[in-house]
C-alpha cells in the first residue's frame, strides 16, 4: 500500500510538472492579440513596446555570458599579498570586484530570461489557466488598454532607453578595466621578478599603486552601470507582470493590489 501511495504521488507530481509550462511575455502577448482582435481591437504593433528590451535578449545574454577577464590568478595574488604589503588591501578589493562583476552579469541574465510565474505562483497559474480557456476578455479592460497605450509606451520606452545607455557605458568601461588589468599584470610580473636590492623597486610599486587605483575607479563605474541595468530590468519585469495580471482580471487597475480570489486556490 505504501509503495502504491508513493507511485500515485510521483505520478501526480509529474502531471503538475507537465502542466506548468513556461510562458513568456511574448507568448502571452500573442494570445492577447488574438483574443482582442476577435472583439475588434488591434494592438499590433503599438503594444510590442513592452517587449522592447527583450527583443534583443539573445545578443545581450551572449554578451553577459562572456568570460570576465581575470585580474590576477590566485597564485600570483598570494605572492603579491606577501610582497607588496602596502597594496594588499587594494589588490584584494580589485580581485573581489571582479567576482562581484560576474555575479551582476548573472543577475542581468536571469532578469532577461524572465518568464511568467506559472511554476512558482499557484494563484497566478490558476488565473492564467482560466484566462487561457476564456474566449473573450472584459471589454472595459480592452478599452482601458486602448486609451492608455500611449502613456504605457512612453514608460517602457524610457526604461528601454535607460537600459541601452547603461549597457553601452558598461561595455566601454569593461574594455578600459581589462586594459588596466593587462598593465597591472605587466607591472606585477616586473616587480615579482626583480631582485630585492633593485633601486627602482619603489618606482614600480608607485606605478602599480596608480594602476590599481585607476582599476578600482573604473570597476566602481562598471558595477554602477551593471546594477542600474539589473534594477531597470527588475522594474521592467514587474510592470509587465502587473499589466498581464490586469488583463487576466487579477487586478482592478494597474495601481490596485492583486485580487487573490478564493476559488483560484483549488
């Protein structure tokens, strides 16, 4: 009996996993267009602005997935910590910021791959399943979209513009950071290979210090741009989700809270 119960539970979980399909904003928008057109509303291509950033997501994701240039390898880092005590803190900070940069790129990728919360939000999933089966959308909601589409397009366009500006700035800053990395490593190698009594040792340390300070300044700028990109995407996805919940009848307006209707829970 126990084995039978376990098999039934596994079967049920498998069905749930199959039913919980991934749904992108683009997929939902195509469904919305089809339903709206049957009721005399044509929102193409005016509403496509809500896909503005993600229309180029594959290229941006590929760019974000590119390997981050290593500041120094771990072995060299340990040697530098033991030989340039005065700069130890700054060298470690630059090393840590390289790791932080990778994390931010990964956060951006996750936001770009945003899908509707079918698998994680039971109320949303039930609402979507009901909406998908319904042949018509509440006409007052279609009229609202038709009357406010201009303002919505402006909001999404501003987000897209801000994202694009930070993306371009991040690309440029990343190139500068990597050039400084090359310069720093050249100086590091020179320093590590000279004899202890070399007269220009202090000059090399001073040169290394200037490069590291320049690196940190550019790294800080890069992190600001990446953090801004992540935050813009987060707002962008939140606004798109609110719009979709409104269309499905989960919200009375775009500024109203979500209606968690009791029968959705079953």
